[in-house]
């Protein structure tokens, strides 16, 4: 498909590929991420738009495609807000999106502690809003070979 003055790009809404193959999902995400509003005065609009793109390219839970083991269900979605230092998480098995305020976490080697948020088996624990205070002290991950 040629780039036209009407579309200004190779992709436009009428020709978005619709399978759950990674290449089609990437093409849709690439189109939509460049088409959504970017409102620096209202980060909630931008956040909702980005989550909309991610949801649009997610593979529905429980989907499996015979002969294509590389395609699997989306289990969770995340968005990082670098300016406000917020990290958003959404499990496909729970009704809420929640976030962590990275400004409120002590990451220093001298005084910081390892903490984790227990998302439950299959990320089914339900959280809402700012969950920073819900993190509990934990042992650090032990990496193989170290």
C-alpha cells in the first residue's frame, strides 16, 4: 500500500491487520500509538490512551492457536509514567488497574530494603489505586549462576 497524502503513512485505520500474530499486533500498536492524544497537561488522558492501545493489541485470555505455540494469552499489561514516576499494572484476571509511586520507594543501597507486592497466584489478588504501602519486606531474588 503506498503512502498517500490522505493518510500520511503506510498504515491507517481502514487497513489495520487483525490477527493475533505478533507482526499484526505490532502494526496496530505502531499506528495507534502515533494516533492517540498526547496531553501533557492531563496525564490521565495519555494514560488511558496508552492502555487503550495495549488492550487493543493484547491476546485475549485463554486463547491458544494450534500450530502457533509462540502466540499466547496476555497475562498482564503495564505502563510506566516516566515524568510522574508512576508504574501502572493491570492483570487480565482482576477488575482494577493499580500503580506504584516510585518516588516513595527507597532504592538506595545503604538504606533501601527489598520489598515485593504479592500479586497472588496468576496475579489474582485485587488491588486498587496506589499500592506502594502494600509492599512487604522480602528476600532478594536468587539468580542462577551467581
